[in-house]
C-alpha cells in the first residue's frame, strides 16, 4: 500500500470514529454498561439524569456556537464516557448540580457575544453561577473571570454589569428572605461565611481513583489546550474568543484545585465540560499523520481507564 493510500485510510478511520453515528451509539452502550456495574439506588438515577442533561446542553453549546467546524457528537460522547468511568461521580449529591449550573452559565454568557443589550443573557449567566454556589460556594469565585469574558465578548456595559450583579445577588436575596421568614438567620450567615472562609488544603479525601482521573484528565487538558493554541488561527475570531475564555476558566479551575484540593470532585465535574470540547476540537479537525495515532491512543487509554475503574469497584 502506498503512502497516500495509508494516509487516506487513516483519515477515513478518523472521520468515521469522530463523526460517525456508530461511534455515538457505541458511546451510549458503553455508558449504560459502566453505569450498570453499580446502580444500586434511586440516587444513581438522579445523577444520571443530571449528566444526561449536561450532555444535551453541551451538544447545544457546540451546535449553536459552532465550536467545532464539523458536525460531530464527539464532545457529548467523550463527556458521557468519562463521567461513566468516574464512578465516584455517580452517587447523588447536591454538588452534582454544579456542572449543570456551570454549563448553563457558559451557554448564556456565549449568547451575549457582541450584544451590548444582552441584559437577559447576562443576568441568566450570573444567576446560574450564583445559584450553583448555593451547593458549591467557590463557584462564586468565577464571577470575575466571567466578567473578564464579557469584556472579551464586547458585551460589558454599565447596564450589563448591573445585570450581572443583579443575577449574582438574586439567589442570595431569596436565601435571605427564606432565612428571615423561617427564623433561621444562621442559614444565610453561614452561606456568606463559607464564601469568606479560606480552608487549608486537605488531601484526606483523595483516593487512588481520584489520582488516576486527575492524571488522565490533565493529560487530555494539556494536549487539547496546546493543540488549540497551535491551530487557533484556523478558526474565526468569534470562536477563538470563545476558546480563549474556556482556557481561562480551565486555568482558574486548576488554580483553585491546587489551593483547595478538597473540592476535587466539583472542580473535576466542571473541567470535564471544557476538556470534552478541547479534545474533540483536536481529534475531529486535526489532519496530520499523527491524528489517527492520537485518536487510537485516546481510545485505548479510555478503555484501560474503564477497566481499572471497574476493577477498583
């Protein structure tokens, strides 16, 4: 077989895996198998429903804003598979709502691009961010990078700034009203105190599964981020601005994780959204000789990770 024929076969293989419907079906079946290994309570169904909804919004985010120039279901496939592998994310907890609030906030913020009158989208974005901080207070720290994102999106005006402040304050205003009417002032005071309290780093809750997940996700994040920085010139200006914001949020997530490792699960669930887009952008659009090899390595790594997780269970 000649070299051009080999390249053609590699590109065909890459296209079929990254954009084919069969790959999406295989991803769904794999997720069902991984979730069914330990599906022993109704809480698991609640968690699964949340992650399915996040995946749907991730698809809508990619489709509406054309984050990947080719029609593909790879971002949601990667997201669902990685969540299915990370079994420590399966039991239902209030913090499982964090990725849902996070992706809704991103979706609304993206909708404000170059729209100085996008008061509604701005309000919604910061409202979802603030609402998520009810169960994960450090999520409110992302208000500053979101404001910076508005500046990059050229949608930051006096009106949208106050819309952002209003959206941020509204959930806490509701909380204050509930605490006042139910005579539970400590509920509101405790929420504010949690925002101002900086806890020392605590690695006590980090397990072997967490370390493996962190290593693999960080590897994916680095490769996806570096590749995008190298080829970002190929995208339109609007898409480059979107991805620069996602890279900023990625840096913030890792910085917060370094100082507050006790929030590993919440931060990982947020990072999975970003890494799914970055890896998909690389695996779908890259046309180099290394692309098919990188795709194969990624698939093998996911399979080995899934086997390890099932074995650890």
